């Protein structure tokens, strides 16, 4: 077994207080006619927010930048030629692997064992093309090898390929087991930016303007429905490749000031799952796979992991965010009745993750942005006539022609903007019997102040008439109600 590294002594540093203050955004094509523009526009927006990040003493080593992309057919085919021919899309596990040959060999063994524990197998390993000249000196010295493990989609007990939801759960459990083993063996330079059949993350300690130089994959002409980006400014921490963002579901600008209490609550709820007779098999498996929240994570990573737990046990990502980051009812003249219902159902089980926070999020199908109830971090949006939707920390960061823009604005406290490119929809989560529904052609009206629509971004709505019973074991009524209404 490789010798465990002894962490350097830093008496003034406490990893519990890691916070981020960054630049975020996304570009989404809700019209279906501009997919080839999405990634270039997102990379341009990321480059424009370089001043919201931070750099080391060498002036080139960034605190981190990255993009999260949907693992759609065009991207899969570009990375794994021929994979789309079978019709059973694979998953891609993005890996940061130690450069030391001995440690790299052990890391690859752990990856294979973790996947095998969930009856998953690696069909191929791709070495991701990288250009180290895009990095500063400090970042280059700590850079990992970047690999992509292509995981074939297995068949279920019915003889059919696993659904995306079941495949995702297996990948989450395998990744969590891998991270736990790596932690025990001291492989702190092994990490998993993403492991999914729906999304993929490219990130590193690189300036946002040079992300495509570091990863030439991003320079390929790939049509995508959305692209989410993040430029990191790390507070009270030494930047690492692992903590660069986006994480698996979110990219965060701000701080979670309640994070210590939130972490303790999640830790306490894990005991409820183990003892509770009604706990789902998935919730039990998540607890058995290792710590629910990584002990070495930043506040943003902890929130990302908490949302992942909810999604793995049946929540919709938008609903999970609405519960974790509730609005302030006093700011609403007429709060939506379902928001109040959701809050009553979750108040005793899911404490708010509070702090100045603007968050962009995605799950491979939908992408959105949410502002916490304090409203102290900027998030501007713009919509074009052909339904390109852009969100960024600063207005104008994403270069859209003014003549094409039909609506501009910013998210206010407790507001959410959600885009579903597959359904040509933009607005609040489309759930619940009383939720405002959007027809395929409603984007311009809903976001440009058209007839019968409210000015500004859509107000928050919940995903069903009842909230979960606990944070991990919430009962199927919530998910079933959402799926029927959606």
C-alpha cells in the first residue's frame, strides 16, 4: 500500500472555513436553432469574468475555472467515436489521477474496484488531451493526469439497458466508495470531477480565458443545448485541482455561512437513515458508501454533495434547491401556496443553507440559476429573439448582439430561472397541480414581459404538494406527484 502523505502544518488554516466568491454563468439554447453557438459563447463569458477570479504569485496559476456540459450524443460521439451507434449511451467518469506511476497504478485499481462493486465495467480509458503550457508554474507543478473512463451501460433485471436514473445512482455509489477508499489510503491527488451518464465537467487551476487551451476538447465544434461555467476566487484556502468548480450539479458564487450547522445536520440524519425501518435501499447504500459530505470539502462542495443525496433518493434538482435555499416569505406580497407547503414539509428536516449565494445548476437535461433570499450576489440574465438564454455574474459578460436581445434583467432575492432546452421551455420548475405551465412558444412572452406575464424572472415554485419526511428518505409521494404534473 502506498505510504500515506503527512499534510503540511498550517496552524492558521482550518478547512472547515473554506469559502468561494466567484464568477458564474450559463448559456442555453431554448429555441433549438443555435446549439453550435452555446459552447463558444459560454467560453467567451468565462473569459470575460477572469477579474472575478484570483491568481497566484506567478500571475498565471488561477484559483480554478471550468465548465459543465450535457453528455449529449454529439459530445459523446466526439469523445468516444462510435459510441452513439449502439443507442445505449455510456457514462464518462472524469478522473484526476496522480502523475506518479506507482500512485497512478493504485488509483486505477481503486477506480476499477469501485465500479465493479456496482456491477459496472470500464469499456475504454481515454487520456484527455491537455496542454500544460496553458498553466502557470504553480498549477503545472501540481497538475494531475486527466483520464476519462468510459463505462458501458449495463442491463437491468428485465434485460433492458438501465434507465438514466438507475445508472446515475450506481455511478454515485461507485464514486463515493472510490473517494472513501482514496481518503483511507492517502491518495489525496485522486479525485473525480464528474461520473455521470448525463453530464461531464472540465475544470482545473487555469485562467478561464485559457480553459480551451488546456483542454483542446473544448475547442471542437460541438453543438450543445447548454454550457455552464465558473471562475473561482478561493477565500481562506490554498487552491487545489479538486476544489475547482463546477462541481457535479452546481457552480456557486458566494458563501454558505451556515455550513457548519448544515454539515452537522446531514451527519445526524445519516444515523436516522441507518436506524429507520422505512429507509430506502438507496439511502442506506449512500450511508454505507462513506461520509455523506466529504470532510475536506469547501462550503460549495458540501452543498453540491447534499443536493446529490436528495437527487439520488428521488428529488428533482430544482426542487432540492428550492428546499435547501428557501425564499424569504416576507419579500412576497402573495407567496405561492405551494412554496409555503414545501417549506412546512421540510422545515424540521432540512435546515436552510444560508449565505450570500448565487448559484447556477444543471442535471444534463435542464439548467438554471437561483438567488438565495439575501440577494447579495449578482446574477444578470439576457434573452435573445431566437431564444438563447444567458446568465452571468455581470451583465454583458456573454457577448450577445444588443439588436438580438429582447429582454435583460437580474435575479432578485429568492428567485429562480429554469431552462429546459428539450421542451423549449424557460421559467419556474414545471411541477405541481397549480404551477404555471409554459407552452413551447412561451419563452419570449415569459421572459420578455409579454402579454399576461409578470415582469422579471419567474418566481419560485415547488415540485409537488407535499415535502419530504426526511432529507434522505422523503417518501415516493413527492417524486410521483412531480412526475405526474410534469
